[in-house]
């Protein structure tokens, strides 16, 4: 079955430092989504990438979809305490479901 | 306000008891999903439904059952056959099945004593 791996599992950064999480799929994806889950909360949709090599930005967040559509990354520039949470990728292989990565838990130290 | 409502938020049950978790949405979405989240793991799909009166098993359907009699409602029953039911359960919906953004409820935390 399809697997979506995400690294690192945990990341601690000083406020103001950058942060990146990586997502890798065992199969080619038709699209990939990113979600953020605050501690004690539920996942909230951030973005969807569809095209090979696509790059999208949301303020300090940059999302990339690999050329082969098997990997993706989320980069946060100059982290803030409001960025704390777990970031999940979710890949769709044109089946009937999204496969979620294991998530990267981000801690920002003030 | 439109959204997804899950209840109860916290639930304690004894081993061997069936439990039903409620999920209601007023977003007029066709597709609904149930995920299970365990510490340090991603979300794993239990069941999904793309249309009323139809649903499919996800990766971890054993020990669970669902129904989809109405578009707005997709309840999940955790049966006594589920070997390790203590977990955080998340219900979600989307407009376009597996291609659309997932909207999640606030979750139900089930603890089996």
C-alpha cells in the first residue's frame, strides 16, 4: 500500500530561526495537501499543490511539490511562537483517499 | 456558522462495550471521513463515504462500523472487536471527495478502561 513518510518527527527551534519539514511518498501523487494541528486541536487545511514543481507561498510559509510528484516540503521563515503545532502532509494517489504523513511537531522557543 | 460537529468530546467506556461517536456537518459536503489519531502517528483512515447510503473501508476498518443514512450525518461505532480503541477520533468532510480540502471536526477522545 501507499506510504507517506515525513521527517523530522520533532523539531525545536529558537524563535526567528527557519524550519523545514519534508514529505516523501512511495508512489506518484496526483496532489498533496498540508495541514496544521495546534496542540489539543484538530487539523486545519493550509494548502494544496497539484502541478509538478509547483511552489506556493503564504506569507512566511513556502510549499513545494517535487518534479516527480513524489515529495514535498514546507518551509517556514523566521519562526514565531504562533507557528507551534504539528504539520502534516497528505498525499492523494488518485485512489479514493488521502494518505497522511506521520507529522512534524514544531516547538518554538521564545 | 457552517462546520462539522463531533460529540461527545470526551468519552470513557469499559472494555467490551460498543460506543457510537456522532459526526454532523452542515456544509452540504458529499464526502465524509473518519480518521484515528494515535500519539506520534499520522491520521489513519477508518471509513469514508462519498455519497449517501454508500461507504468504503479505509486502512484500519476492523472493529469499526459506520452508516450514512443522511448526507449530514456519518456516525462511527467502535465495537468490542476493536482491540485497542483508546484514541483520538477525527471526522472530516470535503466537497469533492478525495480531491478536495478536508474540513475537520474538533475530535472525540475515547478512553477505554
